[in-house]
C-alpha cells in the first residue's frame, strides 16, 4: 500500500513550486478546495444568487462536518472570521462580575493573550503552559474561566486537554480552547476534554481559506454567553424580514450577526470533506512522523529544539542567525518561518520524507 503522501500528492499543486513547511502560518490551498471556491465564484458571476439554496446547504454541511470532527452537535457550531473573533465572542459575552478570576498562559499567541486584560473587573492569574497539572489545579480554585491553546503556536507544545478539562470540570471553571494549531492534524473530542468553548480558523492545519473559522459553544453554555455583535441573523426568525422579535436563535448561530463568508465556507467544506475522507487516524501519525524526522535531523546538526508533540518543530543553531537560515531555505524554495529567534517548521501529511531531508541539507 502506498504512503499517504503518495496518494494525495496530486491534490497539492504547491508541491510543484515549493517544499511547504509552514502550515502553522497559512496553508496553501489544496486543489479540491480551490476548485470548490472557483466554482462558487463562477456561479455567482453567471447566476448571482439564483442558487442560494445551494449556499444554505453548504453552510449546513460545514456545521455538520465541523461538529463531527470535534465530537460536537451541529447546533453547537457558529461561523466566525477567525480564531480571535471566536475567543473574543466568549470573553466579552460572559456576564463578568467584580472579582472574577481568569487563568491564562504567558506563552499564548496574542489572540489568546491580549483579550484577558480587557475583561472588565476580572483578574488574571498568569501561568506557563509548562507548569505541572497540580499548579493548574491550584490556580483554578475559585476561578471563573481558563483559556489555553491545544498546541502552542511557537514551540508546538501540546497540552493534555483531557487532564486540564477534568480540572476545569471539577472546579466549575469555564474551559475555553484555542484549537487552531491542532485541529486538522491532531484528534480532539470536546466531550472527552470537557471543553465549554473552542475557536479555530480554517487556514492552517484544516487546509482551508483565511477568514473562515468555527466557534464551538457547548449547548448548556449558550445562554451564558451573550452575542457581542448583533445583526439580523442572530435571531430565531431571521428569515422573516418583517419580524421585530429579537429572541435569539436556539443554536450557536446566535453568534452570527449577518451574511456569511459563502466562498470561504465552500472552501472549508471541501477541506473538511477531504480530512474526513483521509481520516485523522492516518493524518496524525503521518504529521508526527514528519515532525520526528525534522527533530532528529536538526538535533543531529547540533540544533536546540523546543518541546513539541505536534506537527510543529521549532529549532535554532547556536551561533547562527535563524533569519539567515530561513532566508537560505527560502532561496531553495523551502518555506519555513522565523519566530522570535527560532526557525519554525510545520509539515502536513502530503509532504514527502525526502523533502524533509532536502530541508535538512540546507541547515548548516
């Protein structure tokens, strides 16, 4: 049986131009995703909104597929522009009380960092993602919310969501997860991890376009988070333009304040369908095997490597300028990312092992 990368390679035209090791930034669009978006653009060009019923079906398809990916129900899925919007919807929609406390983490991407200092009246306990579970448990005593990334954007360090979720459940703490650096590459089940809300854009490991992501809110938490933005589609009778009833939708669609990113959702639907077709049981070990190949290769060259556990491997060569190495790789059409003095790599499952070796050959 052929390897996964050999079976899917034809769907990734970027491989004709680059060795793309930068999925933790922005994914290249697979052919099936680009084709789906191009078809919608052509349809809108030639027919306007004549096929609007097909657009509505696309929305429903994405809700169902996204829900299945994380073990949720379609009623718990809302569409957002990006992870930041999803996190902010929860952060600013909760009914905060003076003295409420938030547990957050210093190593977070700004989307899951800045917002917590803007919650009125709340205090923040800052921890490290590398702190032991006992420290997280102690910090959660009396806290209102804990927010953490599944996978750290810089190092690729992967937290134990199930263990942290159990702490939050036991302590009565709202558990919010930034899942953008794991979803599409690693398995995640919202019930097993007791996750109350989760946000992720589609433009990284989910292989989708930018500006089109999902927000999951557990059904029994919907009434505790008020919509931050309010428009015509937040309400249950949004299809009746003459209605003046502002009763919210019964599902997570209450967080969608207006017209959706239709072309983006066409693309995300195609990407989710493809991930489902391949299956995370194949994707996850393939991604981790590529990451392990990078890690062992750069260690053999004397590089320092940050702790990981995901598809991200971040390293630096003592005495060498990481920016120059990233530039040298780019000159060889190998795309990585400079991050805070480190070199961050993030290969997806369609990358060939020998492409990793070509990258390693450039490292001094």
